């Protein structure tokens, strides 16, 4: 139902003249949910794919346990010198997060969310690239960070007529080549626009999943994606009126 509603909203936006243009920008962000306090054996059963009803005999307790949300570690890399070494006093920071992940793709021209996918927070971003991209964009370019770069994704993009603008990864144990660094910086100037979407959803709209299970989480996140597009539409309509 939420997929149908999202598609109807996108069709309405397109009918108003805001076609998907300029290529697509893919990214994902963690949407937090209330943390679960579980025993080790309960965690192991969840990893095995068991349902809440199978783990907890108490139906009331089972209804309040989210077995679909996941833990994830977000890494903040330390700043490095020109030769690739970490700057003095700078260290990598690991930030644990619990909840779901909102995978999206926006069009470059107008910034509307054109496709989305909801998963647990531990899902690998690059795995869901093909689930969020749409073939109705007037340009074939696809921007994304290095988490989306893999031989499998590059082959799929090429096979389906897309042009990869995905960030190159840093060579392991070696400094980033200057040529690659410049190319990535140019890609970042485009790719960074998708961060506006997540910032608006989390700060202005207060996105936080308080429901139980991925089905309800998808409804909540999908509705927020639709609401963002409606706000974006109002923004463009005001510009046109001005």
C-alpha cells in the first residue's frame, strides 16, 4: 500500500512538470528506534530468524519486542595527512546505532525522492542500489559514495544503461592518488545534495521509528519520504510563482 501511495505521489509530481532529470543520487541513513534490552540467547534466536512469538511465550511481551530492527556501527574516519597517515591526536570513532535504514535515490535536477527501500540498520548500502534506482530519469548518471562501488554493482549499472559516478575507494595501505582525489571531490559536489533530504527528515520532521516490526517501519519511513516530496513540491511551486 505504501509503495502504491508513493508511486501516485511521484506521478502527481511528474504531471506538474517536475520530471526526473539530471541523473540520480543514491544514499542511505539510519533511522533510530527504541533500543531493545535482550539476553544473549534471545539475540541468537533473532539472528536465526525466529519470530517474536517463538522466542517469548508471553504474547504481551512478544508484541513489544522488535526482532526486525538491527544494530549498526557508524565509523567516523580520522583526518589524514597528504601521505595517508592519521594526523596526530586524531582517531577513528565508532558510533553504535539501533533501528532501521532508509535507502533512497533522488533526482539531481529537482531533488525529489524517486525510489526508496527500508531495511534493518545493519544492511549493506551497496546491496540495495538496484532497488532504489529508476529507469525513467532523463539522464543515465548515478552518484553514490564508495560503499556502493563493487564489481557487481558496476556490471549491473553498465548492463542496464546507467553511467557510474560512484566514488572510487582509497587503495588499502596507500595514499589516495591525486587524480582520484580530484575526481571524488567533483563527485562529492553533486552527491552531497542528498544529505539535505536526511537532514530535513531528522531535524525538521523528527524522524524516529516508535513502532514494532519492519512492516510498520516501512509505512512510517515511506510516509516521511512522501511528506518530504510534498514539502519539496511546495518549495518549487513557490519559486515558480515568484
